C-alpha cells in the first residue's frame, strides 16, 4: 500500500477533497472502525464512509423510545469476539461484565417449569435439569459437550488475530489440543448429529441448538453446515464462548473505536451513502443530496457481501452472485423493552381449588375405614394480571389454559385487555394487523 500524506480527522463531517487515500472503508460498523483505527495508527490516509448519522453499525446505543431519556443497545448487545489484543493495541477504554446466567428456557409443555443455566452455580443448574424432567446424566452430558467444544475453540481462538490458517493447519491445531472429535462434529458433519448423540432431552437439545440456529434459516442436519458456522461463532469468543455485557451499552464499544480512529487521524464522514465502487479504487457516494467521488489504493468493505455485489455492478444485483452464500438472508428480530417496573401477575384460585389443595384441620375421626386418598391433580391456575397500565403496554407474562388455541400462547409480544373483574378476556396481537383480535 502506497503512502500519501495523512489526512486530518474529520470532526465537522464535511466531505474531503478529491485527493487519493491509501484506503477507503465502505461502512462504519465496529469492524470498519477498527480497521480505520489500525490503518491510521500505521500512518495511512484513511477515509471511512458511513450511511447513517453515527458510526457503529449494529453496535450502537440509541434512544429507542421517543421522549424517554434512556439509551439502549438497540441491536447488538453482547461482546464475545473482541480480542484483548485489539483492546490493548487501540487503547480502548471499555469495561465488560461477565453474565451469570447464560439462558432461561421455559418448558413449552409446562409453563410452570423452566431450564436455567447458572454459570456460577453448577448445582442449581443440575437441579434445573431435574425440574424439567431431563435424565439424571443429562447435566453431565451437557457440560461435557461444551467442554469438548472448548478444547477446539481454545485452539482456534488465537488464530483470530493471526494470518488465516489453511484447513489442514487448523485441523492440526485441533489434533494438538486433543479436540479431533470436536473437529469432526463441528467442521466435518452436521452439528445435529453430535447434539442428538450426546443429549437425550428435547428441551436441552433445543438450548444447544440455539447457538447453532439463531439468526439463520438453517436446520440442525443441513449438509451445507451453515448451522455449524453459526455454532462456532457463538462458541469461539475468547476461546470459552463467554458473552459479556458492555458497561455503558454497545455504544460505549463503538464510541471508543471511533475515538481511536479519529485520534489516529482517520477521516470519518457520516450520512454518506456509497452508491458505487468502481474499478481503480473509485468510490461514489451521496451526502445531503450532493454527489461526491473519492479514490483509494485499497477499498475495504464493511458491508454485507450482497450489498458489495450491488455496489460493484452500479446498484443492480447480479443474476448469479460470485458466492451462492450471498443470497442467504438472516432470520433475526430484536424487540426492545423499557420497563418502569417488572411486570407481575398473581394467581387466583376458586374456593373449591383451595379446599382441595389445603390439608384438613379437622380433628374428628373419619367415618370411613378406608385410608384417605390424595387430592386430584390441580388444573393449571388461571392468571389475573396486575399490570393494567395501557400507557406503557407491557408484554405481560400471562399463562393461558392448556386447551386455549389463542396464538399468543406461541408468541411473546402482545398486550392484554381485561374484563371488569380483572380476568384475562382477550389479547391484542401487535405486528400482525391493526384489528387482529381473538377471544380465548
């Protein structure tokens, strides 16, 4: 890469002149910001173009609710794939807090029980496995599965900040770490095979499959192994697979990357939509209705492959992309909630249910010589909602009767209306139509 005079950091968000840059970065997500910081620290002239009003991409904090003075991690909200070396190299001032609970999974067959994975209390996690009806050996199998995976990810994690190894070199690292079985399970074969072989309980299998399927349209046994790639990304961070909470939100992380890039001399221009990337390192972009052009020796794309394909063809998506994976779409939705208090519900049972559940206090002898029988099993209690505030429209954890066919049993985002006595009367679905209502 040739060296040209270093540009000054752009603090007024004005387009730079037409002089050539060493590198132009299309997209100001966290990866683009990290690249800009590294290149600028190396003395290169760097221009970063971001379509939105602020850099950070999905790793931003924002006021998600109008009129509410609270910043939330709007999209990405956990940190796992940020090597300590990057933090040290760029002098980032960020704090990460380790999560105690990795997952909480209600049992779809019985809403009164759930599987809780407590990273600080193995005994509590084991007890939770028993609660959902998993075999006695399931917790050991669950921890053993992830221990095997960590032997592989611990060997591969250092390569994230090293030249990309070949497949044979990566396999040799796995062999040295005693992780050949995990290599075969994650790299060679559909991960669904290893999960079903190692675990017996369907709910436990589902928890593990979450790491492989979330955000994708993949399936556990797909031969193209996209689900394996997703699993490896979820487990490789730090070599342990821990996902940490950034203190101050994701905006604190992207904000530090932006600061490091600007301090090093990178030019960062926001509200700049790139419209084309042309041969010879020419980039066209639009800012506030005006067209601009910049040129660079190198073009770095911090955008999705499908977006880059369109930019290289003048905005027209190619009929046959260079990589079939560019046609893949994600399947992720994030719902942000801001609560004034935790929603609460209380159980109301009929007098007959209370009498059947409570032991008798009578001291009179029974007239029957037969031993007393156990009370009949109680049916699921009906739930009365206390969170009646319609102004904030909180999703309320309401349990529906077992024979209820209401679609809200399968979805978590709904608002509740109640009768005058407070009993659940109907649920109004949000996001599926303005007048969609149904009674239980």
